[in-house]
């Protein structure tokens, strides 16, 4: 499915969000209300044919990626958490998500005898896609995609560093013009992901977190249905008031049926690398923190139309309360 750019943005969420939790460590273990607020901006430059931006409305051919273009945009995120005396916690907020106008998630964290269960609902009601990404004779028009999902994380299983994740997403497009013209190009459907993570503490300052997952896109259009594998590793260094993180990940997707416009069954691989620096106790004010993220992502397919390269950056300041 046309989700490679979104894979990049979700990776940024996974990197940034855990660091906010670290910044709230003292409050997160106490009962009552806590939270954080972040504001900032992101920059990225990409040549993806699928990213929806006015400067990318017109395309000359279907052979290869688009011309490179960039975007700078502000973003804000608020996260609220309420922890009860027994350890159960409720949380809600909009994830710090690049490339989306709005997103929302809410969940519950339940401590078990020797593990923790985290169950959340996610909603992305405003996410533009092209009605017909392959239009050559006129400017492409955008439409909304609504994504709703369930996130389940079983952490510290039996007191170990293992974690199991299971994600389900339902994707609906308001006006799937290309799907109406060709049934094998329909884009509504379901996405499933099952994965494992392992948190290895190398010493007091360094930790290593490898992860591996399988994904299945059960999309109505069979040429957009796929089976994928995703893997990566994250290295984190905590030093005084700094948290430094690096991540390298990759994916491979095999699609089910020939693409009607290209007469090929799509195959694609991709890599993403990013680094993040988080400063706690900003300007000597304990609740304040700052994030800087920079990275690179690329996708290479046997159908050149789906190739893309993207560089991105993110800078925010926040406050814990």
C-alpha cells in the first residue's frame, strides 16, 4: 500500500515519544495527574510521488519519482496521564506526528504480576492522499484518509526484557477514485502487525533495543495487498542531562498481484536512519526539555514510480507537569 512516507513518520513518533516518558520519570511513578506539552517545527524534503502537497499535484510521467520538494510546518503535542494508587494508568493525547494535521490516541496501562499490558486506540481523521495518484492529463486532487487502530503492547514479559506488540489498523479513503476505476487498485482495507522487541542494558548508560515484526496489508485491491517484514535496532545513551538515541531500520514488502498500470507485481525495500538528542532541565528549569531529530529514509521498488528518498528534521521544546 502507499504508506512508505507514513512508515517514516511513525518511526519519528516511536523515537520521540519514549524520551518524553523519560523526562517524566519521577512523575510517572506517582499517583495523580501528569503530562507534557511540546511545540516545535519539522522540515523534510522528499521526491515521493505519493506525498500530498500542492507543488506535487502535476506529474509528467509514471517513470520514476517526482522532483524533490520540501516543506516546513509547525506542530504541537499534548500528553496527559492519570495514575491510580494500584498502578493502573490512563493516558490520552495527540502523538507528535510529522505529516499529519491531527492524530489522537488514548489507552490504559495495567501492571500485571510480573509484566505490563498497554492497550490503546489510535485515530488519524485527517490524512490526505491523492484521489488518483496516476493522473497525467490533469492536476491530481486530494481526498481524506481516515485511519483507526488498536495498539497492544505486552511489556517486560515474565519480568524479562521482551516485549510483544500487536497492531490493527482500519484504513478508509473518502473518495478512492482510482479504486473505482480499477478494483485491484482499491486502497481501503486492514493492516495487521505482530512484532517483538528486546531491551538489552549494556551498562548504566547504554541500552540496545532490537526489534522484528511481520505485517500484512489486507487491502481490497489485491495489487495493494502485501506481506512485509520489518526490522531494526535502537541504541540509546543516557548521560547526565542528555539522552542520545540512534535508530536504523528496514523493511521488505511483497505484494500479492500484478499492478494493472505497470504489469508487475510490486516488491519494495526501504531503510531509515535517524539520530535524536534530548536535553533535560533546559535552561536550568527542571520541567523544560528540548528535542532535536534528524534522519534519512529511502524506498526502492521494482516499479520506479514508488521509489523515494526523504531527509527530515524535527525540533521541539516542551514542559512536563
